[in-house]
C-alpha cells in the first residue's frame, strides 16, 4: 500500500476547532512530519487541512526517513 509523508507547515492557532482536531487526528504538530497510509479516510483529512500541510508520496519503498514519526499516536518524550 502506498504511503504519504504529511508535514504541517502552518500553525493551526486561531483555526476552527474542527481543523485543530483534524491536525491532532493526523498526529501533526507544527514543523513535524508523519507517515500515513494513502487511503480515502486520510485523503479526506488532508483535504480539510490542505492549506496547513504539505503532502509527498513516500519515495524510498516504505522505509521512513530519519526523524519521521511512524503512523499512530504521538509519543511523549
């Protein structure tokens, strides 16, 4: 299955609650990148916040680049 690199490039501060919750559901924080599967549910979330994120296909056969969080909830370190 194809995967997408999603990077939040603009802040959600001041955005409606629906937008902020969509960013949280994607596991995004400002200037962070996550890897998500390319499916209709994720595409719909990306469409809602398209003005705040940059989306790229994973180009290296599924291996994640260094510093990229895998899909799932954000871990607290």
